C-alpha cells in the first residue's frame, strides 16, 4: 500500500510544506549530496583533462580534448534515454535512482584509485566519463519524476523549486569544493566525491514507499517509448519548452570554456577555476530561493523567453570580459537566467504531463538537457580549438539570442502560457 503524502506536522510544522514530508526530506538531502559529489568530480575531470592535454599537446589540442568529455558522456545518454524513461514509468523510481547513484560511486572510486596510483590517462578518464553518462541517463528521469510522487500536486511547484535549490546548492559548493580539493591533491577530490555519493545512496534507501502510477498492460516497451516521444511531439507547449533549452544552451555553453579562461586568459589555477565554475550557480540559487518564497504565477512563458534572451546577452558580454570580477558577475547573471528558464520548463513539463507518462517525458527532457550541456561542451571545445575561446563564447551568445527570436515565432504557445495550471489555461481559451 502506498503511503500517504500528506504533510506530517510533528516537530516540523515550521518548515516549508514540502519539507514537512519525511520522504521529501530524504529525497532532497540525497539529491543535494549526489549533486555535490557529481559536480566536484566533473570539475576535477575537466581540470585534469585540460592539464594533461595542455602539457603534452598544447592549448588548441587541449581544447578539443576538453570538449570530448562532453561528447563521450552524451553518447550513452542518446542511446539509453528512451529506455531510462520507460524504466522510470515501469518500475519503482527509487530503485532506478539508487542504481544510478551506485554506478556514480564506482566511477568516482575508480578515478580516485588510478589518480592516487599515478597511472591515470586520458583513455581511462574518457571510459569513466561513459559510466557517468550511463548513470546520469537513469538518474535524471527517475529523480525528476519522483518529486511528483512524494508531494501533493498543490505544492508541486514549491517542491520543484526546493529540489532545484538542492541541485543548485550542489552546483555552487561542488565546483568550488572540487577546485580547492584538487589544489591539494587530485585524488582527494575523487575520494570526497566517492564518500558523498555513498551517503546520498543511504538517504535514498530511507525513502519509504511512494504513490507512483506505474505502467500496466502488455504493450511492448518499444511501443511505450514511442508513446512518450509522440506525447512530446504533439504537446507543443512541452515540445517548445524542451527544445528552447536544448538549442539555447547547446549554442551558448560558456561554462565549458572556463578551464581555458581561468588558465590561459586570467593566468589563474584550480582555485580560480573553482570560483568561476561556481559563479553561475550563485545566480541560479538566488533565483531558486526567490521562487521558493514567491513562486512565479503569471506570464510564465513570456518571462522564460526573456530569461533565455538575457542568458545569451550575458554570454556575449562574457566573451569580451578581461576582468575577473566582471566575469564572475556575468556568470552569476548567466546562472540566474538559466535557472529562471529551468524552473519554468520543469514546472510546465511536470504539470502538463500525466504521471504515468512523466518518466518517459522526463527522459526526453533529460536527453535534451544532456544534448545542450554535453554536446554544448563539445561544441564549445571545438569552436575554441578552431577560433579561440573569445570567438567561441561570442558565437554561442549570439546563437542563444537567435534561438529565442525563432522560438518566439515558431512556438506561440510558449509566450501565451500564463500560468502553470493546465486547467487555468483551458478556461482562458
């Protein structure tokens, strides 16, 4: 029997409503620690790859090698995302998330072992990056869909904002922590990541039974997967929200260039890289906190388009900045604008999608996010290798602005979306 998801009052009535639910507290804490571990690990990987390649191949070739980290993570995401979405709708989402965290723990421990032994090589790092990509493809849909099973629908937007805070807090502390740890020793960053993943896994084992609507019947898995893709294609609001983020971030990925900016443009090291890597998440967390206190209620689609436009404009300015404080401020703006878009997109997808479809639709969303992030990193590395980091950031920012203009015309459903409630939108029309 699924447990009730009514808020518990005893001793926690002063907390925001989602935190009054024990399962949500375990979910939130586990996601925070997993994000801390993942970002610390990825930060160490990025800097380690660039340092190894720069020492042996030169800056231009090192930029290409840095971009490959995103590409090798995207390949398993591309092929496995539909399967991961079907699995998140078919089986207990808690176990899918637990399995993914276990795989990330193994990845971090492997990097720690080879780095400490002094036998780490670029092929080993790329092989582990593939494991990370596999873990992320199953973690994304299960975690994204799980929040809707833990809290009542009435407080789901607040829960999404608080869940985003856990993720963004991890992205603030994780990169900076990774930068400081690798400044002491590279293996220390991986050891700490391993421990954090292990504790996150413990939190997820504490999550009790949740109210999940699972797929039933005898239709083949491939048919179920096609149903999810068809739903996204036919729901133009969901399609527009997913693809807006896909192409804007794919073109405007400034964070992928930070090892190059920190090392070659500003002449800093791992600590400066950690600071710059954390800057976007500072802005993102401020926006997430704002929405947790005062949720966005009106003009959601139009405001999302404006936020993505600000993201592109700030990326253009970032390309020309040669001041560390100004660059940090621009990265804060980039992160805040991106969080605004993430909040609106995730809320629209969750609330406009039936529960029995959320895993598969979440898989499509995860695939688009991965394509924008990982392929964006590969694209930025390629462009930086060919034209230099300044031109790469400039082209990306202009591209993101262009995407906003095209999507504003191509998907009028986005700018017309006024609230997160499908029933309100139906009554308005």
